[in-house]
């Protein structure tokens, strides 16, 4: 009988090429034949590089990545799956339908023992979702109402995607492009969500709904590894902050969602309708009418951006500590999520100290403007000196944001800092097709320098 | 064959100076005996076409969310012809779009009239055309905003707990948005990022004029004070002396109204009244990170004004009547409150002319208010507004500018000005004549000769003092603008943030090698350095520096005040640092441009109580 070691002797982190998305596989080695694998996110909203034709369909590509994950895990299966938040570029690989190449079936067959998601994904919390979404009263504010708002975002995304697919004449190309991208990211991914729930409910599996300071459920699966949940804060925790403020931002967030979704269920869809249904607009008022039409697209974009950001901020932030090394996986958490752990939480000072000597940092939100707090986090990473910090970035340029407004993803100034001050592994360097590589790998062994390489298909 | 006339045949019109209209006193949530509290207001009369369309406002009831036009509304020709449901505040008016149209039209017009009365002249909009466009049901959105690009106001609506909520039915929201449009007309550069106070002031003035406009309705003040009243005799309600202290008035009037205001609709802009009313004074409050956010910072300014309003009101009641008078008639208490609110709103509107056209600080605004009020209303004994304002602002750490005269007003201009080549009559209306005045007096006025100068407006005005005498003044604004290289900035002892310069060098290095060296300064002949202008000047690395001032001439053509900010002055270093820290500069094509403000975004951030961390971004 082989006795499993009480702590890992090595760790390999794979960052798979999923275009604009995240897919990280952590493999902990506990001596010969004993490995525990944790999959953090599996999703993509695009693998088509600008100006190039994608070698595969997205479905085919995701099936290929699922196969690669299966190959790495082998008979060990998956110890755990982490879905940091609900965005398509993080979870659509868990779908079991043909749109995702049935890649979720492969993952399900690897029988994860823990399925870790943010508290906002708890299906039990959404039982009175419809009522709560449309009502912004303080008394009804609850986990259910927040969850319902996320569901409303999914419904809006569906309408927005349809609108952007057949844009009205007044909609500018820039607005259409961004609405389409955000719409696609926020689509419900029902198949993926159902599969995640089903995996957590399987016999021998546990579903964990995490918030700041809660147990991750991974400890018992990963002896010798400490896993801390740093985010997202739950409502009780954020309420503690709001006592000092006079207003509950959740109310407005729900109001936004309710407004865009609209009571009659048409909401965004109305925007693509033909003009009419009333008396003709007087000639002298048509100039303003046309301006209003254009303005509506911009306002819708503003609402969708806000809701999209709220979704990002439900991301689970995990800190792994293993043989004296620290690995930080923040999903797409942006500054609003980070601020609780770093500033407002009772243990914020201890967290800041804990994060100061992080060894491996998964770059937040594909390298966006606001997901790697510059002063509160990045500048505090002591291992940036002598470039001892390892960073892993999974992204694809040209998909999100605009260089003209300094919102492009990945943000060029962040890329410059990552390249100059850390050892960066970037999926942008992997390419696609025959000459492309499958994933970046980082191997950590106690007492040895980390090794990084790109693995072929 | 005779041609059909393209306009409707002229109908006989009552040539009366004002037209009375019913409006919602605050919003449909404020009710008395189950009926919406309404008020009757006097609107300047005009030939009003269906829409309604008047000479300053064009209302277009088009809903861009449903793409439906709700028709051109023909308003009742006179108050007596209004449906009784309007005048009695029937809950049915919430669904009556014709009433919505009247409500918005009347509130926009009385706000415009209030500004024109206070400033003593007609006020054009910030855009070239004459009519402000207004969409009372513009889109399904929990927002309302002024958009200079659209030349109009857009009021949204949304599904509330018990039915649709229309922002166009909220007195304070309509006046707030109209005030944005009017301030933009008077001080267009306040929309360009400069310092935390200036960004906050746009919101603060909107709130001040809106809230004081609500409180200037005696019907509404009597209504909110009613719970504190007792019946001394049938139909005679009184307020006990103990209910007239500042604290009691704050509780009864401010919080009383705040409690009744529609919770949902107040969410649209973040509960301005409730938040400002409960902001306790603190001299250090503006130094805290929370109050560096524009929407929160503005609340401090509003809190200081509301505090002065309550103190003046309390003083006025308690110092009237007999020394031992134990109660005061409710009607009189309400009337005094409404009068003080009206006087205070006028004071703040009038002060705009005395504010520098760029880089406004709260201290500048306070000094401008004290100066303009002293000019028109030298005797402050009735309401003691200046005394209360000074004390209240001091409690929030806001003092008149350090260079103010002994009476806390702007200091007079230098005495050695040259007028001998100036034509007095032309000076009242002609930009070229004012420019000549500046040209002849560059040194005593401390104008920078190496910056581009442009006179942007000359406005003669006649203000009426409470004593019935006229104060005739001419207000002229000018701007100075210059673009400098980092080396030139240094020579003028202006510090650009090192990180900004490094960024510019990094992003513009390649292009600059190919481009000719930038000139010492780029005069930007037409627009004088507007946002777009800065963005379209590829050879310019750093953002344009602005300066400029306002010249107040008296009726004899003498310069009474020169309120200005030096284009190369010490505020520029702090301004560049602020813009950089707050992420308000965009680096592109090797140059820096200003991030233009959008009021719709600001309102949304405010409603969400959003916090920004610009220093944490990339």
C-alpha cells in the first residue's frame, strides 16, 4: 500500500490556451503516483486572433482542451473544480451541450470532489429570484435578490446580444462591438451552470459557496496546502462597511438590472423595433429624436458595463500556500472586490502582509485596467525585486476595451510592468494551430528555482 | 392658387405677463390626504405651441426605449382651464403625460426665469441654438441628465414597486438638470476637469438650486412643518417656539421632507437632501479620501448652504414677534422659510457671474457669493444670509480666499488702469473693445503676454436690489491658454507629475522623432483649448494650461472686480497632479487630453455611491 505524503513535493500550474478566457490546472505531487488536481475556471469567449482565421471552432477547441486536461489528470481525476464567477470566459467550458464541444462532460467524468463557487451562485438562494429582482426595497434585500440581479444580467445579455447581432441604423460600430462582447460574456451558460451544480451534488462531492474568510473545502483534499478565500465579501460583510455610508449600492444595481430588463420582458428588444406606435414626430423635432436614439445605445452600454463589472466582482479570490510558496488566483476580481480584503475587512492588515511575498500571481481579469490594484497590491509584491515574482496571464488582445480610452485588455502599461518586473507567462505567446502550443507550465519544487516552459499539443 | 400657410393660424392670445400652472410640489410620493401635493407657480407667459414648444424650450415627448412618440401636447391656455385632477393633485396625474409635459415645461421655465432675474439679463444656452430640447420620457433608465451634445435634458422612467416612476415628475430632479444646463451656459469650462472642487460644484449648485426651489414653495413648507404644528384655534395652526430652533427645523423641515420624498426616485441621484442634511460639520472633512469623490464632495457644499438656510430661518422666526412669544403661526413660519430659500437661491445664482471662469474652488465660490450679494444687497440685516453662510462654511473648513478684502469680498482691481483709449459705450457690449481694454492693461492686470487670450463674452446686466434700485453692471469673461513643453513648464516653476511626463515620453517617443519640435506655445486660435482641441493637437505633449478671468464693470465703465486665475500660476501644478492622480488625463498619440465629463455617468456613480480608486488603475 502506498502511503500518501503529508505535503506535496512539487506543483505544476498549467495555463491553457483558451484565447480570451481562463483555464488553469494546478497539479500537486504527493510522491509517486499520487497527484491531486484542481481546475480553476474553464471558459473562452473567443479564440480568433485579430486579422487571422481561427484554426478550429470554439467548440472544437474547448473539446481539445478538455481532452488535454483529462490527459494530465489521468486516473487521478479532479480533486476540485473552481468556477471563480459566472462569466462565459470562465465557465462555458463546463457546458455539456454541443456549443461547448461537450467539454463539460469530460470534466464531469473526472469526478471532482469539491466544486467551489462564489456565494452568489448558491442555487438555494435564488428561489424567489423573480420577485426580488424587480423590487429594490431594502426589506427584500437578500442573497436571493443579489443572485436574482445576476440572473437579470443574463437575461439582459441575451437581449443585448440579439440587438447587437442585428444593430439598428442609429447604433455606432463601437457601441455594437462592445455590446456584443459584453453580451456574449454575460450569457446565461445554462448548460455550464447546470453541470457545475450537478457536479457539486454528485455522491461523494461537495458544493462550496465561498466568501471572504470562509473555508474553501480544498484543505482536506490537499494535505499540506493552506487555501484562503479572500473574496468576494458577502452581504453581511459589505453591510458592515455600509453602516458608515448612507446608501445601499445594491439597490441601485438591482434598479439598473430591473430597468434594462423591464417589466414587460421586452426591455432591450424594444430598441431594435421599428419606430412608430404613436403620432408622427413633427419635422422640427426629428433632429432631437435621432439624437435620443443614438444616446440610448450609449446609455445601454453604460448599464451593461456596470452590471458586467458587478459580475466580475463576484469572483472568488484564492490564496494557496504550499511548501513556503504563495500563489494568488483572483479570477476577474476588480478593485471593488479587492478593497474589502485589502482595506475594509477586520483582518485587512494581516491579508496585506500575507500577500506581500506572493510568488505566483495569476493576473486578474486578463490584464485589465482595474483588476490588479497598482498600489495596494502590485507595488506591495516584494518579489518583484530581482524579478522573482512569477506571473501568469491568460488573455487575447483586441477583444475588450479600447486603446483610445485607455481601457484596452490587456492594458499596455500593465503588460510593460509585468514584463519588466516579473517572469511573465502569457498565453498570447502560445499562438494557435499547427505551430501553436497547448499551454504554459510553471513547475515549483521546494528548494529549487521554478521552471517555466510551453507545452506542445 | 394660394399656398397653404405652413404654420397654424394665429389664435387670439392673452397678452398677460405670466401664466399660472400647476406643478407637483416635490414628487408624487409627497401627499396630503391621499392626494399628491401640488403647487401653483407663475411662469413667464409666451406664445406656446403644441409640444409644448416655446421660445426657450422645445419639449419632444419621444421615448427612445420604445421608439414611440407620445404626441405634441397642447397645454391648457390658462390655469382655469386645467383639468381639476391636476389642480387637486389626483393620483391619476401620474399616468397623464400631458400633465408631465406641463410639469417639466413649467419647472424648466421658472428655473430659467429665476436665473435671468438673479443675473439681470437673458441667458443663452451653451450651444448655438435658442431652445433647450427636453424629453420628459426619453428612455427607460433610472437616470436623468443634461447633455450638451444633445442640446437637451433627458428624463428617464423605470418600474417601481407600485408602478412606473417618472423622473420628470420630481421637482428637484427637473430643477437640478436645468441648473446643469444653465451653469454650462454661464461657465462652459466647468465641465472640463480641473480640481476636485470644480467637479463637485456642478452637482452641488444643481442640488442647492433644486432644494431651495422646492423649499421656496410655501405650500410645501407648510405641509412638511404641519406635523410639528398644533391647533391654537380652529383653522389656525401654530408652531411652538421650541420647534423653531435650528435643530428642530432641521428635523421637521429637512428630514421631514426627506422622509416623504419618493425613496425610489431619490435613488436616481443618491438622496441629496437626506445625505447633506445629516452631514455633521467638520473642518477637516474635505481632506478625507471619501470626500475627494466629486459626488460626495458636493454634498459638503450643499450641507453648508442648508445649514445656513436653517440657521437664518430659525433666527428670523425667533427674533420676530414678542420676546416671550411662545408660538408662531404656521403660515408665517412657512412663508419666512420660503422667502429665505428664495433669497438664498438668488444669492447663489447671482454669484456665478463673480466666479472665475476656470479652476473654481469652494473658497472662490464663497467669496463670489459674498461679493455679489454685498453689491446688490448691501444691507444684510433682514436675513443675515452672509453672516450665516460665512459661519456655516467655516464649520466645514471652507473660508473666503486668502486674498479677499476685509469684508471677505474680492479685492478691488489695481488703480492704475488705462481707460483713455477705451470707448465706454462699446465696452458694454463689444468683445473687441474689452479685448482692447485687456491689451492696454496687460501689466496691471497681470495677464501673461506669452499666452493666447480670447474674450468669450460681454454681458450687460441690470440687477434689482431689495431697495428697488438698479445695479447696472457689465460682465466680461476672457480665457488664456497655452501649451508648453516639460522644459518650458519647469522654467515657469510649474511641476508636471514625473509619472505623467515619463508616460508621455514612453508613448510618444517614436512619433516625436518624426514630428517637428513643438512650438513654444500653440495658440489654438478658434476654440482656445477645449477638450477636443487638446486631443487634436498631436504635436503637443502636455495638456493645455488654462487661465482667465471675469471683469465686472460698473455703470460708469469702471472696473470694479477682476477675478482671475493665472494661466501660469501656482494652481497649475496642483491641477496637473490632481488630473493625473484621478485618471482624468488620457494619453494617446503621444499627447495628453482631458477625459470629458458626462453628467449621466456622474449621476449613475452618485446613485450607486460608487467609489473610484484612480490611483489603483493602470
